[in-house]
C-alpha cells in the first residue's frame, strides 16, 4: 500500500512548487463577508469588484467588448449584472444576460442576485436552463442562462435583439457552447453595434481573447471616423482578495484517491483548527463512495463533521445545505466535482483536498467513440482548486499527488472542449443558424477537421444534412428544433413513423437526466432487486418505460418510488421534461401516439437514432466482450445495465464511460437487419454478416 502524509502525525512537508510553495494573493485587511452581520449592501461593497464599479461601467459604455479577469469569489457573476442594471442598461425593456457553462451555477447565481436585490426570483431576476425557464418575459431584466440556452435562443432571434449586454462568464472553461457562442457573438456585433459584450473569467489568456474580438482595423467608417463604441476590446483585471494557501504534496503516489481523500479529511479534522473542508473528486459515484466511507465506516466516522455532496443535478434542498452557514462547533466537508473549482464560491472553506482528477469528455474521431474519462487535471486547475482554500483566512491545500508529478507531468493548461468533443450537436446548431461554411467559421480555437468531417458524415447518414451539407427539410429542421442530442432527437422523429412517439419521448426524458435510480449508499443489493422488478429483456430503454408506467400508475407517489429504489425527484423531472418535449413534438408536426406495448417498434426507433453505436458480441470473456461495428472498438456492458451478463448478440448503446475498460451505458438489444434499413449509407451488408471463419 502506498503511504501518504497525515498532517500533524507526520510533520507536513511544505514544499516549494515553482511559485515558492505558497500561492500568493493580495490579501486585504478587511475580513471576509458572509460571516459578520453586515447588511447585504455592506457585503456587496466589500467585494473586490466593487472598487472597479465605475471603471467597469465606463469600459462597457465605451467599448464593444470588455474582458474582465478576476479571482473566483471577487463578485464578477453576482455584481456586474447588478451594476449594469443600476446604470440603466436594462431600461426600455432591454435585458442583461449572464451566461454560465454549468446549470447549477446559473441557478445559484440567479437566486443569490434575486436575494441581494430583494426581489422574487422569476420576476426582475430570472434564469433559464434546459427544460427550466424561471423568467417572466415582461418583468425579467437580469437573466442568467447557460451558454447552450443562449445559442438556442438564436434560432428564434438570430441577433439576440432583446439583450443590451451579454456577459459570457467562466470563459476560461472553454466549454463547447462557450466557444460557439463567442464565434457567433462576434458576428452579431457587426450587425448590432449597440450590443455590449463582457467576457469574464477567473483566468484567461486575456490577450488572445482580446485579439479574437479586435475588429478595430476593419471597422472604420466611410471617412475613417469611428462612431459608437470602440472596437478594440478593453481588458480589466480585478485584484483578488484571497489569502495565502500552503501547499502540501503526498510523498508517494496514492493508489486509491477516494480512500486517500477520506483519510486526509479525517486527519485534518483531528489535527487542524476549525474551518470547512472542500474535497475535489470526479463524479457522483466517487462522491457517494467517499461520503459512505466518511459517514458509515465505524473506523473513519467522526463527530462534528457535516458531510455534503456537490455535483450538478443535485436536488434543490441538498444545494441549499451546501451554501448554508456551518453551525457553530461543526465542520462542513463538501465533496464536490470540479464545479466548485471556479463556478461556485463556498464561504468558509479553509482546507482543500485535491484528488488531481476530474471527469472529462474525450472524443476520438477515428474510433468514433466519445468517452467520459477520469483524467488528470492541469496545473491551471490545480492552482484554482488550491485558491479555494484562501477565501476567509490563510488556508491549506493537500494535493493527493506528488510534487514531482505536479512539476514534471501535469500539463500546464487543459485542452478546450471543442478539441475533445463529438461535434455532431455543434454542427447541427450552426447549420440551423444558417452558418454553411463550418470549416471556415471564425472559431476562438479551431476544432479538428477529422472531428468535423466525422460529424458531417453522421448527420448525413441520419438524414439531417443533404448532399450539399444543408439541413434537410423537414427532418433536419425538426431535429434542430428539439433541444436534445441530435441522435435522441432523431429517435423521436423516427418514432413518428413507427407510431411510438409517446414511448420515445419518455425514453428521451429519462436519458436526459443523470439517473432514475436511488443509489442508497450501501444498499446495492436492494437496488439490484428493485431493478429486476422492472427489467425488460429488450434492455434498459424498455426498462425505463416500465418504471415510468409504474410511476404513473402509482399516482406519481413518492412512497412508491421509495419502495422501489427510484429517485422521486428524478421521476418528477422526467415527467416535467416529457410534458415539454410533447409540446415541442406537437409544434414540429409529430403525432403523439403510443404503440401500446409493441416494443419492437420502440427498438426500431432507438436504432434509427443510435445506429452509429451498434455493437456485436465477440466472446463471453469478461462478462461479454463486444466490438463496435464501425470502429471495431472493444466495449463491455456496464454492470448497471439490465443486460449485464445477458449479452444479446447485437446491441446499441447510448453512451460510453471508461474506467478500467470502456463500458456501454443504457443498452438495448436489436436485430442487425434494422441497421441497413435505417442507415443504408452507413452500413454495408458485409459489415453485418458473420465473418467467414
Ligand atoms: O463570480 P465570482 O467568482 O467573481 O464571484 P461571485 O460568484 O459573484 O461571488 C461573490 C460573493 O457572493 C462571494 O463572496 C460569494 O460567497 C457570495 N455568494 C453567495 O454567498 N452565495 C451565492 N449563491 C453566490 C455568491
Ligand atoms: Mg463567477
């Protein structure tokens, strides 16, 4: 077993990283907000951005684009939209928009701003995320939304004409939607000189972003005089207010970062003064495992710890707990995905435990597999994580990797999502907005041509693009209208022909949330038994239909959900999403119809959307080895699937997760002849016949 330090029991080693072992922030004399009994107004004035209020408003007034860089927690997200409103940017029915890559960040920012302004959320201040619109078209003046939702709004209003200022927040994350949005906003600016953009982030290569938006040379008026705002972007750096953070490294690599994180938390609790702990793990599974160890294992359970999870998709009540102040005499431990890296500020954190990993999407255009992989973070992320410990007083960050690893092996910056994603959703969105020359689009960072070509090929096979790479009518336009992954949208569209749109919509709704099962910690056996009650031989998609049916028959009872290990909150969400999808389906001319139990047509509809994910059983080794038909990649059925160990000859998967192997999640059995029926261009017959030997 590998060894790691325990603060206090072994003397922690303060090692110099290349910044001198300590992350330096300019510490101010003022103590933190949030702890005193200062009024909301006082708290607002203590935030670092407040000193820059006039400067920000002046720059926004005089420049088409303003780039604002400032440490997490300095007040960018919550304050700048309010300053803009106070300065009159929301007068005359105009709206101030602030985008975030993450849905949870949209919700928390909006509720905080509504609280600070003393207004009801959904009125003057509102938010929109996919399938949840908490705004009022008459009243809302400040609107928080995901960058994906803003892209969708462009389909109805290509110039985003109701917005006076659009603040693209967290731009350093370089999410796929952020990058597309930046490219499109640059185009919109040319048509709407009165529009103002703010690009804000915790760290950003401000110069490269500025040169991307610099259109000053091309924008001179007829006589060389410029009118309106200046076209070269302004850059403003908000000085932070954090405190020093001491960095500790493990002496030897750890083999199990979950256990290492748990014992580090316990060691901190035993040895260190009060102050909350923030632990960075990778996803819900990790987080649940760590929480189980911390709360249930008698060897590691501690008094006085309040252990809370934080990940997107967390129910509302659990979110509120994370943000509520820690009771006196207790210590809060928040176990989070990298959502707490920059998107959210947690007050009171003094200790950070950094696993060094996060879940990242990786797409390989050669094998055509998009994976969700637990991968090492970058140095930039590691510094951000450490910074979270220095909000209220000097803090400590425990890195569960060696110093040598940090210095020599960690990459300096991450790769933007654009360069590691399947581009099918991105291409269809641009096409729907009338951008025909996708290869020539003005991207902040160009995607790989292979990935783009691959996306064009898939969309062509789906019948969404025609020979000229234009959206087909009506199919292409219909698919673009549905706010889902185009493969899911295509499934819904196809279900119209098969007479099972009600079922396809239910499946789509379930696939768009994380999980409908309630993963009761330590009750895996009961969960498996519950699943068996609904399990369908055809696969997971049909199992979802059984669960939904049971839920409806129970009168949407929470008690029924509880008895069956089904997450009631998730099922309510499924029901809500279903209603919205039904409205959209009707609007685009899909007849709502149920196939009344004919599961063959449901499977055909799934095949029509997901044919590119077809796999054939190769051998029974390791509980069933499959290979993808197109890329010959080795994949296995995930143990959470009802088809695990059942191993039908041919299956289609919804997504892949990688751990030790590549696992297919949400799997359905198919007949291979359907593949050539639905996608003759994609599959030749010989690919599907048994091989000669
Ligand atoms: O965007 P940035 O990271 O610069 O800061 P912010 O999110 O605007 O947060 C500014 C301040 O508001 C911090 O002190 C937060 O702790 C506080 N805040 C809060 O108490 N509750 C929230 N839901 C959001 C922010
Ligand atoms: Mg922010």
